[in-house]
C-alpha cells in the first residue's frame, strides 16, 4: 500500500542520513586525528623462508579514536583518499616508519628493512617523491632499507607517469613492491614493463593453498615467473604451518601472516621478535 511505500522511503532515507552523518563525523575526526596523535603504526614481519630470519617488517596503520575505538584502515583509508587527507597521513606514516626502523637498526636489528603502504592518490601527487626523500632525510634511514608497496591499480592509473616515479625511487635506492598481486587485471605485459623489485601474492591464493591444487599451480607459476624476472616473491596471509611448508617447498622467498606473527605495536614487536625466530 501507499503508506507502506512511504514508510519504506522514510526508512531508507533515514538510513542514508545516518550513513552520511557517520561519514561526515568520521571525516572531521579524521582531520583532527593527526594533531591528536590518534594514529599508530603496527608492524608485521616478513620471514625469509630459507633462513627463517626476519628481514623486513610491514608498517600497518591503526586509528585509535577515543570514542569510536579502533577504526580499521580498510574503513578510513578510502575516506582519507577521497578527502585528500591521505597526503598528510601518508607522509606521517612514511616518516614514522622510517624513524622507528632506524631506531631498531641501531638497537639490535641492524639489517631490518621497512615496507610502507602507499595509496594510489598519494602516489599520484606531484609531491610524493619529495615526501619520500624527506622521510629518508629526517630518519637518516638508508634508502635500500625502504620498500614502498603499491597496488597494481595505483601503478596502472597513469602508467607512463607511474613508471617514471618508480624509476626515480629505484634510482634513490628505494625498492618498489606490487601489493595484492593476482587480484587485479594484471596482464603479464604490464609486469614486464613495470620496474618492480617484489611481488606480494594476495592472501586469497594462500588461504586455500592446501585444499585446492589449482592454487598451488598458480602460486608455483608466480614464483617461477618471479625467478625469471629477478623479482622476489612474498606470500601474504600465511595462517598455517601447512601453508608455510608448501611455500617453502615451492621456493617462495618470503612469507608473512598470522602464523608467523600478527601485526604488533612497537612495544609488543620488540618483545615478540625473539619468539618468531623459533618458527
Ligand atoms: P594490505 O597492505 O594488503 O595488508 C595486509 C592486511 O592483511 C593487513 O590488514 C594485515 O593485518 C592483514 N593480515 C596479515 N596477516 C594476515 C593473515 O595471516 N590472515 C589474515 N586474514 N589477514 C592478515 P590491515 O592492517 O587491516 O590493513 C588493511 C589494508 O589497509 C592494507 O592491506 C592496506 O591496503 C591498507 N593500509 C594499512 N596501513 C596502511 C598505510 O599506512 N597506508 C595506506 N595507504 N594503506 C594502509
Ligand atoms: Ca601491503
Ligand atoms: Ca596485500
Ligand atoms: Ca589489501
């Protein structure tokens, strides 16, 4: 009936208003979050599967809002991109991660590398390269200790421009990783042309590694291709011993995931580091 239809419309529009409100609130909170020091970095190790050593850690942002609680990056990074706030947040992440890594290098982990996620919008800004150089300068971190993780879609947005920036990064000595590999539309011809040092196989391929032989075939092919292209391979989302054994048998270089270690804050990372070495 008519009244039911009316109710429905009211219901939906209320819902949308609520969503818009939450969004607007999040956006204004997001603007203040940097000043209020509400962002934190967690760190998750990447393990060399041959030696068992932790060679590198990935920085993962966390937002601890006093009222909302922990907000996942999957929720606020897209909003930060839409509003342009990602430029400032991204610069903060870069500097904080480099400073922290330099500190750990000087306090017991001399060869530790750091991998930092870069969003598409952030990467396309003309100031991006100078922000990277500034983070390296401020932290005194060697460029070779830094990797930047970009998704395929970020790289392909304006491929000519992207390649030039990636080459400039590599000329500085900074490494470039392709994140979430296998989830986009990666054509192999792109892969040949893109100057990348590392491919990170998306966790969706690792999840069913042991119960789906086709995933083993795919992962095996990526690893073989990596060897041919002199690109190192990281398997993401390793959650079981079985998955890690398969990856080791396939000669995958690095593994990352809850089985090895969950992302940890700086204090827990310093404590947890010892236990990882026994896996
Ligand atoms: P990502 O770069 O693909 O990061 C991997 C995500 O998988 C992280 O989620 C990590 O905590 C989670 N993870 C690690 N090991 C496992 C595992 O064994 N199993 C499962 N199920 N998950 C695992 P997180 O920290 O919530 O980050 C989500 C995404 O947010 C990241 O995906 C990245 O795209 C983005 N992100 C995180 N930090 C930053 C940042 O500082 N800057 C930018 N631009 N994006 C970030
Ligand atoms: Ca990543
Ligand atoms: Ca990933
Ligand atoms: Ca991802």
